[in-house]
């Protein structure tokens, strides 16, 4: 489908016609990395009771290692993919991540011993780390400025879809695969084979991602950076016409003049002007995690039980959290390019601070039941339309062309480290401060995030990546 009459702010790149179908095809393929990221990250939750029995994991340490070992791979994947994608291209690394997803899913699922299970789970983590870095960055470098927000936010949408898919597959294999089986027979099958298929199921979308990654073009901005301007111009012409392509290529070349662009060095990130932007990216990544919402996902059972729900109601409420997450991610897609990034981040930080403050008082007053459920759903909805997708959008677009891959990888690695700290500290905080004190602490963090966004985060809506670079770096 062709749409016309839209001009991009700044940089001189003004598409008269956008081949929207082609752009969406490219971005949906790239966003499949997000779907696999979401599925592979969550699938272990449903498989946990069964592989622990199979491997006789009797200690809490072994159980914790099985559930957290993928994070090691995530850190490795997010770090190495930045420099490698700057050197070898975004497309090649997307293909590599698809292969790693496919191989690790099968070999994790059919591991013969716990050591092999952990090893392949770490490899799967590498694929997650690569996808979390590459997919939003690639989309940002391909998308026209006026569509970039919603297109990058598709990556968050596919993460949410992947999470729901994992929950559905886990539930179907554990409960509905053979409805005629007795409880004992179903339990035995799950402990021997069911958990294996939970992991193996991701091979199907991995292969689709692999085929799609072979078809999509290389990032035109990476091509210009590496001296292949004619190839970049052909891709951009297919997106927005010859005039748009010529102006966009010239704009990218202008930002690279006088720069040593063939060598990727992490110490370049320490240049004062670049380091300032890197700190903004890392702070946004940490805020997305330390705002506390992932605690609700990771410890939903404990949170709902402490709010007075029994186990059957807990499972139902967890399904509600996933549904609300999906619905409000669609809200973000609709408003991120109209309302802007900065406004949504401010709404998200302020909204979560208020909701957590009320939740803390409810826990303190022993309020249970429906009010707590509504507050949890409100927090998830607020997060899903603001901090969740917009953080990925900003991280993908605020860094200069010449070091975007390396800088995004550092910011995403900060996100994974923050995720680990959040998940690890919640049980300790909950025991020390109680549920009320813990959520009040998260409210304070959100208020600090509100102040940070207000004073430090620029608005990038409707601007080309090159205009953003000039405003932030020059």
C-alpha cells in the first residue's frame, strides 16, 4: 500500500510516497526476534515443575540456577551483538540469532542431563540478548521518521505476544494435550516429555524468523556507514522514492563526515558528548526495569496470594494481566507517534508512582480482593502503554549512526543487569520492608524517573535519526 503527502522533520529527507506494505513487512520480520525473546524468556516458568522432577533438582540453588542461567547468555548476547552488528551488519546478526533460537530450543528440550540443559539454556539466552538489541535497532534504522515510533513499538507487541504464546503452549501441553488421561498419567507424561515440547515448540517461529531474515534487506544506514551508499539508496528508494532515498543517504553521509567509522571501539562511547547520551539510554533502560512492573509478572502468584486470592483465582488473574498487557500495548502503537515519546514516559512514571503508592496503603491496611486486582491491572496497563515500548523506541533512536550498535548493546546490557537486580532483590525487600514498603520504594523510584525524564530526555517524535543526532551530539 502506498501512502503520500508525509514529510519528515529535519534532515531534508521528505518522502512523497511511502511503500507502507514493504516497510511493515520488513519491520514485522525483524520484530519476530521480539516474539522469540518473549516466548523463550517465559516458557521456562511452565516447564519448571516438570524438568525439576526429571533432573531431580532438590536444592533451591540448583532450581535458581536453572531458572536464571539464561540471563548470563542474555548479557553476552546483548554485549557482543552490538560490536558485531556494527562490523558485519544487522541482517547477518538477525540470521545468527534465529539459528541460535532454533538450535537451542531443540537441544534444551531434549537435553539428556542437567549440565547440557543449562548449557543450551545459556545459548538460548545469547539469542534473547541478541534479539533484544538487534530487532528495535534495525527497525529504527529502516523506518521513516513519522512511523518509527509505532514500528519500533511493534517489537514490544511481539514480546507480549510471545509471552502469551508461551503461557498458552505450556497450559495446553500440561493440561489439554490428552484430556482423557488421568491426573497421574498426565503428570508422568509432563515430567518425561511434556516439558521437552514446551521448549521445542519455539523451533517453528524460529525457522520463520530465519527465512524472513534472509529476505529482508540490510539496514540502509549501516550500508551508508560502510561505504555502500548505492545499495542503501536502492533500499530507501523502494521505501520512499528516489528523492527520499537521495536526501536520506546524503543526510547520513553528512553525520559521518570526518568520523573514523570502519573501526568499532567501545572507548568511543566515552567521548563526552556521546557518553552523555549513553547515560540517558542506560538510565531509561534501568528505569524500565526498576519501575517494578516485572515483579508483578515474575511474582504474580505471591502478590495475588498476599492479596487474598486462592490458587485458582491466581491463575485466572495472571491470565488477566497478560490480556491487559496486550491491549495497552496496542494503545501505545496508536499514540507513540502522535503524542510523542517524552509525554508517554512522563505519564508512565507518574501513573506508576501514584498506583504503587495506593497499593502500598492497601497492603498496609490489609485490603484484599478486587481493589488489589484492579490496581495491579492498572499498573500493567500504564506500563504497557508507556515505559515498556517507549524505552525501546528511545534506545533505538538517540545514538549516533557511527556507534549505534555498540551504544545500544551497552544500554540493553544495563537493562538486563537491572532486570536481574530487580528480580533478585524483590524477595529480600518483601521480607524486610513488607509488601507495602516494597511498593512504596518502587513509587519513589518512579518519581525519580519522572524527574529524570522531565529534565534530561528529549522529544524525538517525527525527527530523522540524523536530526536527533545533530541535536544531541553536535
